[in-house]
């Protein structure tokens, strides 16, 4: 991911964590230093305050996903971490407690400070807008992350980050806001009697508005009159808090300079990156990109992992999720540093990993369940007819439920096998058979930059099969647009990489990251551009189908952990920023190992920003791939290649406990049609054509559907995938300029 660079506002350490008065960001690159979690003993009471604000005044701008965030957190805390629902207080637009400044602060004091005792666990989550104000008693210096290096600078503009209540402009004083400052959050946290505190802030300071199909969680100033000022009410409230704490104003300043007050603080993005509301599941709901990512990961967590390890894993997978959702990079900090060894929320999860949880049972036999652990790609592809295993306290299947209806994250099903008496509210579910569309389509948005050519481009796309054209603000796989000077400026804020020429047409991600290799020459007609990248679109669709087969969105899950996938530089002096960032021109090699306890058949593919999909394994010689990869064995994948220009490159590994004969046959036929010898012992060098990609996707999905139906019954109008037999592991690497 791009790092903060010199042209950006350097006065704040990083996005929402600045809201806590941070001067030093202990970024989660430290993750692997800490190892596994240490047991924390038996915690006492578990208290949570969840704040979500969608409805802001027009002068601030409303959001869409913040209430979903509070619901995602609540379901996770109750059903995976054993919180009593009565100990979770929600302050939101739709709750009885509305999210104005006074209510949020009172809730923090009465629900958390007055109730928490030593040893208790406290969680505070805020989803909403963030901003910056002038600090009347600022920290003298701040740390910034410049190109991966921490640097200390003078706090010239005397900044302090804030979270924004819905009554931000209640004050009549000019340039004064009712924001809750980072200094206030520091003081409130200091007043807690427990050290087991987790603060999660899903907001940012990078400027609000719309970016592609994302809505940014940051308020934008209405004029150029300088920084906003905190209200007198805020300053007086801080004075009262300081009076009740065992340190002076001078001591407070020294403590703030050292970092957060206590526990763990988690931020959703760096200072100059957007924290975004993201449309999911064909726009059936919105959520914070980070909150969805974090809570889904924790639903899937099968072993005890420290906070640092969790964030290291999130970092390794964030590029794929960011590519499909939002270009943001989460971060965390702890006080004391040893807290990084603690489990998330300072708790061991009390239940097995799961994809869903039963909410209620109706007298007519219908069962309602919440899909908080299902991947984003599977939500988009999810069809009625999917089957879930109900599991007991040790993860053993006790019944099966067939989905008959779904609205966003809430599904309805009927008992397929087992005793209804075993199903109760709180029963956990795992995907057993995924029901996918038989003809999964790639969703393509049309960017406003196409102007009068939008209709011509739409008509050209409609001539292609397996493409669905959507509005530019809807959830999508990619968008087609012309590069503009404004888009170039925005792209340079992310990374200093070569960009397409103004006036050229190509593919963007939903949030307007250009896929540079797909762009043509300036002045190219829109319908001609569609014809030009037809093969890329079909290749991208095939990659999406393969990931949907495994429910794969880039996050490591208990199922995908059966395959180890890494990419290593083969050059002795290769320049590598981190395990998933490589300098252009570096020679790399993918490494695959079966870490499960059973033999599996594997296929390895790669696809980059250019939309070139290649099969790295099985080789054209079909004897390769006929035999399974033994448990614990490494795949003999003698593939070394040189990285081209900047962009993303994704490796995808499909594993199966059953042979995929039709898939192997299709690979052989494609090789023969290209004139490749069937005795070749290397991977296909050429990317799939559009027809090749369609053949591979259709054959693979049909092969898996037939294999799955041989052992279970499922509706006829869906493609069936046995979730226990087929898994997908992916790893996206970033290629950066040399």
C-alpha cells in the first residue's frame, strides 16, 4: 500500500488514531515481533459502548454504513467473545440514545467509567466522521510515517484529531465546533479503572465527500479560514476531567507525548488515507471497510492470536480487500507495548470459528440467522439453496439449515437435517455447501468521465456475455472511465507511479485507482476500448469465480490456512519493503505448501492489473496435477519471473480433495490450440483469451458442481460448492517503482 509522502499534511501521526492524542504510531508492521498471545487470566465484567452516526447535518454530510458497524461489532462481541447483551450500550441514530456530544460523553462516563472495575474488559467503538481542530495546548512534536520510516517533526499547526458528534455546529461562535477531541478521549480513557481497554475508531481526517462509489468518513471545512476551534464546552469539560485525575496539566502533557492512555487503540486508516463507507452485496447494505474486515476476520479466527499477529495477518490480506473496497491501511498502538501480546479485546474467543449465528426461530419452522462471518465476495454471489452446518460448542455438526431467503446480512432458512430442538438463538453456523450463480457476472460501472460516450460504452458492454452494467455509485468489480487531470492528482496522492495519459480510457477500481496497463491512447472511442479489453474483463471474471468458489476475499480463514502461499524474491540484493511489496524488476517465485492433514489437488493462477490471467500449475502436460499434493508437502513450482511495472499482482491457489478431471482436460485443450506441446513441463506463458477464460470458468464450476452433488442434494438452479472440499487461498502483492 502507498505510504504517507512528503506532499501530505505531515503534522498528524495517522488518521483516526490522532483522535486519541497520539504522537507515536506503533504501526502493525511490528506484528511478527511479538509471537503468540499470552493468557490474560479470567476477565471480570465485559462492557462495550458502540457509537454509530449516519445522519449528520448537510454541512457535515451523512454516511451510510455506521449503524451496520455497530451491529457487526455487537454480534461479534456477544456470540464470539461472550459479552452479555445488557452490557453493550449502543448510541446511534436509531437507538434510544442519540449520538450528540453530551450523550456520547455521558454514556462513556456512566456505562464505562462508573461501572468498569480493575480487570474488567472495556470496548469503545466509534463509526462516523472525523476531523482536526486547533489544540490550545498542543503536543510539541508528532511522529509521521514517511515511506515506511517513523520521523519526528514539529507540530507547527498545533493539531489535534477529533470524532464528530451529530450536533457539530451547535455552537454559535465563529469557526467553533462541538467535536470531541483526542485529548478528551485520552482523559476519559485515563479515568477507567481497568487497563484492558480497546478503542476502535472507524473514521478519518483525509477530506470528505465521494470517491468513486465510496463515501469518505471525514468532514470537509466549509471555508478557507483556517482550522476549526474546539468549543468552550469542550475545554471546560477537559478541565473537569483533569481535576478528577491524579495528575496535573503538565503531567498530562508528558503522558500524551508518550502515546495513548492505556490498552489498545485501533485506527481504520492512515492520516492521509480515506476511511470509507463501502457498498456490499450489490448495494444491499453499507459498512465501514475496516470494521467489516476486522469483524469478519475475528469471526473466522480459529486459534489464539495476539493483537499484533491479527494485524500482521490483516496487513498481508489488506491489499486484496482494499483493491475491491477502499484504499486504506489500518494501524494500531498499545500502552504499555507488552499489550501487543494480548488477545484482541483482551479475551480468548469463547466459541469455535463460524460464518453465521442463529438469531431467532419462528413457529412456522423458519430460522433467521446473521451472516457476519461470510466473505464479501460470497455475499455478492450467495444464492438461496446454500446450506449451513449448525455446530456445537466444539465445532461438530449437529444439523443442516438450507437458506431460502436473504436480505443483506440477515438470512432465513429451514432445517434440512437434524433435530430442530438442537437449534437455538446463538447457535453458530458454518458454510457447508455454497450456492453460487450458474452464470456469475462481472459488475462494471460507467464513470461520469465518459460523458456523452456512456451510452455507447454501455451498448458495447451489453454485447458481451457475463457482464452486468451498474451505476457509478453502486458496488462493482471495476469501472470504465477516461483519465482526467483530477483523477491523476488523486492517484498521485496514493502512490508516485506512472499514470495513464489524460483522455485515455481504461479500467479503474470502484474507488478510482487506475489499472494503468488497461489504458489505451488519448482520444480512443469508448466502444473501441471495450473491444480492446474484452479478454481482460473475462479474465478478471474467471478470477472472481475462482475466489467465489472458495469464499475468498483475501483474509486468512481456518479453511484457507490449509494452504500456505508466499511470494519470495530470488535476487540476493532484492529491494523489498515488506513481505507483500516488491520493487519493479525484482525476480520472484511463488511458494505453495499443503499445511493441512490431508492430500489435496491444487491449481495455481496469477492475474495482475493488466488483466492477464495465467495458469502457473497444473502444467500443460496433464500428468502434472493428476496426483494430489501430500499433506505437509511443497509444490514443485519452478516458476521464476520478473515483475513488470507498478500495480497489483494476485496469486490464487485452488485446492480440492477430489480430482478436477474436466478442468485438467480444458487446460490441455487450450494448450494444444495454442500450439504448445503437451509434453511441456512449464506453466502457460500466454494469458488466457476471452474464450479461454470463459471455458476455464464454466468447466471448473461445472466440475465442482457435479462433484458436490454426488454426495449431497441441493437446488438445481445454483452451482453447488462443497465448502469442506474446495478452498481458495490468495495473496496480492504490490509492485512499486524502483
